[in-house]
C-alpha cells in the first residue's frame, strides 16, 4: 500500500539544525512533486517547501528562505529537508506530501514533531 514515512524530528535548541527525511513506497515516486508542510498548535497547516519531480525547481515559504533546503533522491524514493538556524517559531509537526502532476492524487505522511526550545 502507499506509504509516506517521515523521520528526523526532535528537540533542538534555537540556532540548531535538523534534517528531516521522508521515504515513499507503493507509488512511482519520481512522478510526484514533493512538498513539506507544517502545522503548529492552534494554527493552520502551511506549505514550507516544494520540489519538482526532477529536483530542478524548488520553492520555499518566505519564513524559511535561506535557512531550509529541500532535496530529493528518486532512486531511494526519499525527500529531505535540511533545516538550519532553527527558531522557536519553527516548532510544529512537519508532514511530507506527494502530488501527482496533472491529477488530484496526493498522499500524506503521518508527520514528525520538531520542537525548538532552549
């Protein structure tokens, strides 16, 4: 069956770094745009970063530009997000999402908690 499994979350101090990973299975990963979203307590889910199927184009929320980097490995069916200079405001559950180009098909992971606190 289709699965997206995130990992790499945890507790980190302000200014620290984390690298999130998301591995996909049960679908043809290389045909899907991959995105990272996050949802903080009491807030709506927001798009953090996205990457095209070949990794050639990336986009980021203004709040994370210059600090976060999205990447993908189509052979390993993984998408990553390197998060540097983390701030308390980055605390959220982070989700990866796969979107099939030209269709409404999308898959979501279960999320991984990132907590930035001193």
